[in-house]
């Protein structure tokens, strides 16, 4: 109630009306430098500052400069009151935060009886060792080691080759970089960018859930990666917290491109793959899917980051698929998911792919324009100038093996069978997926079969280095047999 008393538009309202307004008010958190609302945006939001400081700027010709004396809003101040008068207007100024830990109470216009009142708007699988060049200890890399025999036994040759080709092609600050690949008679080696901040999944597990600001940042990183991939006709197809990793700054990157596929713009593919909780309905029903399947998964990701668990989850994959086919409208959203975030999730998770946000002319860029992202500094994200929610502490403290189980993805050759009542065209011979265990967390020194002549730079690598932000798992002591059929010559 105290937030309303100094606002002229509400001073004459009876106490019972103010009480109802207070009940629908929600809190939004902003970080230092965030734009709360930009000049030229639709002015349908009213804000009250509950903590921190907000500055007012006007855009002129060459940049943002103060419009006369800079207005600085403090606790108890408000702006955007034109939104309460029943019509939408264009914002004439830009408002941004100047200190960390900003909190605002914000509302959007709606009709409440005869008075204009408001409701609030807000906004992997593998464990790896880090290695470094002896000649330059400041340079660290991640080495992904894959058993060739296991790849052949599970018919994954095509997907591994596709992963290599796609990762060698894509260069984005929001996608982990693959530098080189190597092979011998037993293993394939992928030399990757070292992202020492750990998995987003581990951070989410430790904290339970994230607030809007934190979720917005990590989702923004994922959206930038998807914009890059989709513009090149590449579908990612395995979005989940386990496949998002943090670099030393705390920025998020996509990893594990085993399911990624280049299908071309406007084209579809029919491979059954993905993590059960994140699979889109058209994949379950074998109707063919395109980049809109990533939009569905993006909505599931936002829900999980905000609530701590995905919206669709059963005791086994088949029960999960049945829950997914009932639709997002059957899911009860927890109160911690705000109306604006819930609207974004529901628009991303429409059963009909053509109705999904992000599947129109502008692609995933349309998601960036959703109200939940209003005020988000996209330019700062791309330039790496905004502070991440958490800055990893990169040290050398070892950790004990983790008892937590990550969700396995369904490899195309080993996906669960779908009942004929759901999809008659899917062969019943498809078997339950086998958890992928292609990756070994071992340094090169444990692989004497790698010849020194393989690559001088790799021969200089040593490790492990820092894995303090990762869950460690027991190494596989089994020595795999040779596999020299020649399918991996491009490695």
C-alpha cells in the first residue's frame, strides 16, 4: 500500500481499490546499466521504484545525452504514469539503472471497472578435463574424447561427423568454439574452447531457481546463439540447462552439437531426437520439424530456469510425451513465474509450430521484442559489456564425484518407441535410449596411444587444469577395442 500513497492518480482512490491494486503489483529486479524502458517504446507500463536509483535520458542525434538536468529517481519515485490514463503513448525518454540491485514495481494498463488500473509486467552431458599448452600456460582448452567403437555400435557416425562439420563452421561468442579434431585407432579427439564457469544446470541445481533478471540474461545468450544458427539453416535440437556452459566471465554458451542438423532455410527433418522433457509435439508425432522446435525448447528452458523444473515431466519418457501432447495450457504455472514471463512461455510453446513466437518472418529475433525483454540491453550483451548475474570463481579446488544424474538425450538410433495410437509411422522396433557415454574426462597423458606426430600442438598439451566449477564423474577404466573401418577419415 505504501507504494501508492504519493502517486497523484491514486490519492483519491478508496482504500479497498488501493488494496486490490497492491495485490496485483509484482516486483522486477534490474542490474546496473539495464534499460528499464527505452525512448520510442510503447508506454503502457507504470513503474514505482522500491530500491536503487533510475536515471532519465533523452536520445538526440549522436547518442544518449541528458535532457537538461538529468532526472534521477530514487526509492518511492515513479514514472510512466501516462499508462494509467487509458491510452498507450510513445515514451519520450530512456530510463536506466545506475546502481546494482534495482527493484521496481511495474504495471501495465488494463480496465478495472471504470478506472484505468493495472496488472504487473515483468520480464554437458559430458564431463571434460581442461588442458593447456606447456609453451603458453595461459592458454587453456577442453579436450573431448570419444570412443570410436561405441560410436559405431550405436550407429552415431553420421551424427558425429555432422557435429564436427557444424562446429567447425559456426563462430559465435554464444557457441563453444571447436578448434581442431584428431583421431587414432581407439578415440576421436575434439579440441574445444575452455569454458571454466561450469554448467548452467549445476548453478540452477544449487540455487533452486532464478529470478527474472538472471533468467533473462541466460535466455538472452541462448537466443543470440539460436539467431546465429537459424540464420544459417541449422537446428540445434537439444536445448536444456545441461547443454549451456558458462565461460570465465559468466556468459553462457551452447555446447554439444550432436543433435544439430543443417537442413536449410524453410526445410524440415524427421529424425526423432532430443531430451524427453524438451521435445516438441511435432517430433513426438513424427510430423517433421524445423527451427520452430528450438522455439518450443526455448519456452521450456525459460520455465525451468524460473521455476527449477520443466513443465512437462513424467516418471518415464512415454508418460512425459503424453503430458506434452496435452499442451502447455494444461500446465499450472507457479506463482513465481510472472504474467509477462508466462505469456512468453505460452507463445513459444504453442502446439502448432506456425503459431509459435520466433517462427515468423523475423525468426527468433521476434522473441527479443517480447515485453518480458523490454529494457534488456541486447547491444551490451552482444558486446560483452553488461555484468552477468554470477561471476564464476575459477580456481584449482578439486571436487568429489557428483551423485546427481543428468537427463540423457535420445539418440536417433536408440529413441523410445512411440505407441501406434500416437504415431503409426514410427517403427515399434525403436528401443529405449542408452545414456551417451562417449566422452571421457581424461588428459592426454592417460592416452599413450596418441602418437606424438598426431599434432605438435596437442602433443604439448598437459592437464587436467581447473575443474572446480564442474561435477566430476568416475573415469571409465575400460580400454576400448580398435576401430579402423575408416568412417572417421575427416577427423
